[in-house]
């Protein structure tokens, strides 16, 4: 029985797998059992910020694993404290809570909002149309995509959805009963769609008027991916709560909630917790990730290389009308097509480059932050070949 046959027999059929038998990764590349080499330009869906087998990550994991791999959260743990301290220094927020994943960070944030709103008679929580918050019931309650919600009804009460980038809809729904608005400032699963300045200005104005919380979902866009620490920093606003995950654990499961002084004293002993959240090995890898990524030289390279790539993409757009729009910041890029994107993504895979299809027509590119011009040139050459094959003559 092949590995693929075993997988089909053993697992719930929740994933449409890429049937590549990966045996190792190095830098921006994956190597399969049949000896093939693939350029990975969606990096574990934005998790592997430093690519594969990066020496600082390997060293941090090895050193911490020799000390202890788990303690309960009854113990103060040095890797947790080090990572929390660094996150607060970099972000300017007041408090940290570690979870195991992004969707758990969203769930925890919902609880934090509820607790904050309870004493203020604020109950309504809004998510955004076309957004993606995770797979748990709270996360699904924030979303409007039937693709993810169908069959799981009923959802949590007192939740609603605001039409993304629609300032009029925003104004019509926000009032004194609003506890929080959750949003991705750059929607990832939604197709790399960025918030408009008008929408954010309206959101900021309404917060001043009605005193609700803004929760920034930085799970995909955080930790340097856009050329800044957080995606929301491309906009003139500071949220009250930030959720992070994906790259923060250096490839290991880890998420976090960052809270401003507005919510810093909402939680007290025993009202929220987790067994595995803040795993010391993951936190050690997280410290190594931040120490590497959050250097001026590193982020400048991300910005400069991204500008180079966007310039080349715009050249392709001028030559291939099937490219409708190019969106994003830094290493978070969406190429919106006039046709379905999946066939192009499949063909790029056959030519040795891994990218992702989302929102039906979008090629989503989330490279490791260590990717340089040689890797982007490889991607561009393959993309050009594939665009030529799928363009109407």
C-alpha cells in the first residue's frame, strides 16, 4: 500500500493533499523522495518565515529540548518570558497570552472582548465579509463564507458581519452595543485584499465615538511579512488587541494575543488558560525568529526585494491581460486573474514551484522571508511560462 493510499484510509478527508513525499527542506526548497527539488513560495502557508532548517531555529530548538520540552503553565518559564518581553518591546502593547494556534488566539480574543464588554453592556461582535479567522466555532461565527460555515449552525449569538471596505455598511451597524470589530487589515485567505484608507479612517472615527475594541488579525500578515512588524502598521490606526500565530513559533505550533492597556486588567487568575500554549521549545524558536527577522537590515531586504518583485509582476501584467490586479505588501502577494487560478498553480507545481490558489482566481504568494532575487527570478520564469500557456491568443 502506498503512502497516499494509507493516508486516504487513515484520515478524515479534510485536506486536499499535494501528494509530494517530502523528505527534507533546506532554505527555500523542499526535496522529495523521488529526488525532485521544489521552490516553496508559500512557506507552509506563511509559517516558515526563515525557510527550512535555518541554523538559528535548529539551534534554539535543540538547546531548549535538552532542558525540557514541556512544563505546565503553573511554572514560570524563561523562554516564555523572553518571547513575551520581546513581543511587548517590538509592539508597544501591555500584555501577552500564549496559545497553540491562530484560531485559539481568535477564540481567546473573543473571550477577552466578552469579558471587557460585560461590564459596559456591550455585546455585539463584528467580523468582516470575505475574512478568515479559523475553524473553531467562535472563529466561524466571525465569518460569512458558506464554504466554511455550512452544516455547523447555529453559531454564537450576538455576532455580525460588516462588508469589508464598505464605510457606509460600517456606519450603519456600529453603535453603543458594539463590543468589538475583528478584521484582517490585509485579508489573506480572501485573496490578499487590503483595507482602504477610507474604511480604516471611518473605523477609527467610530471607535472614538462608541468606545469599542478593534482586534487586528495578524496571524498571516504579522512578524515582518509585509515589511513591517504588523500589517496594520501600513495604516493610520492602532488596534486594542492583536492576534498572531503562524511564523511566531519558527515552524512549531504557537499563537499569541497582545493586549493594550485598555484590556490589560480584564483577565485575572483562572478565567482563561491552556495546557500547551506557550510551549517552551516553540517559544525558544520564536525568540530566535524575532531576533533574526526584526533587524533593520533584514526587513530592508524584504522591502527592497518585494519592490523588485512587484516591478517584475507589473511588467508581466502589461503583457498578459489575464492578470487583472496585483495586490499586497512585502512578501504577501496576490495575483488576481480573469480566470480560475488553480490550473496555473498546478502547472507551476509541475514545473517545480509551489504557490497557492485562493479566492478562486488569486495566485497567493507567501515566500519565506529569506527568499532573495534568485528565488523570485525562478518563480517569475515559471510564472511567465504558465501565463503564456493559459493566455488567449
